[in-house]
């Protein structure tokens, strides 16, 4: 079992930055692919960024490439999302997720992920 707790959300003006952090419990954290998703009312949960267990492979949604950076520290059981040049359309609830399947892929569909955090609100004002 893995428990995930997000932190770092808040209100920021367009062009600003936020750093989200996800703290994970569980001895097998280092073997999981980790990802961040976001959701706004009336929309499906969408993939934002993912990182494989080693940290060497990452993937990003086209809408955040060049602005967001995902990283992980397996010694501390944390995965972070650095968000720069934020836009109003980045507003949403951001969720940390863990995929325990051993795969070369960073999967982008929510149903593939086994564990979820409670979410943290990010609001970007124009």
C-alpha cells in the first residue's frame, strides 16, 4: 500500500511559480512510476507530468512542456512538480498518483494508476 499526500498549492498570479510536493509512504515507493494529474470542474482528469522509478525518464503534457518540471527523491519518498510561467488555464486540483506496474512506459490515463492523493488546489489569476 502507498499513501500519497500533496502540498504546495495556492493562489498565484499569471506568470508566477509554484512548487507542489507529494510525500509517499510505503517501502516500495522507489519502484513506482509517479505522475501528476489535474482536474477542473466538468472536465476529465488530465495527465500533467510523469517520472519513472529511476528518475531518468520523464514525460509531460504538451500544454506544460518547457514550463513544468517533475522530479523525485527516492531517499525521501517525495515527488515534486515545479511550475513556472503559470497561466490561468493551469488552474485546477492537482493530484499525485502512483503506478505500481513494472513498465517502460509512463502511462497517461488515470485508470492505470493505483494510488492517489487527496489533491491540492492551484489557482492562477489573470
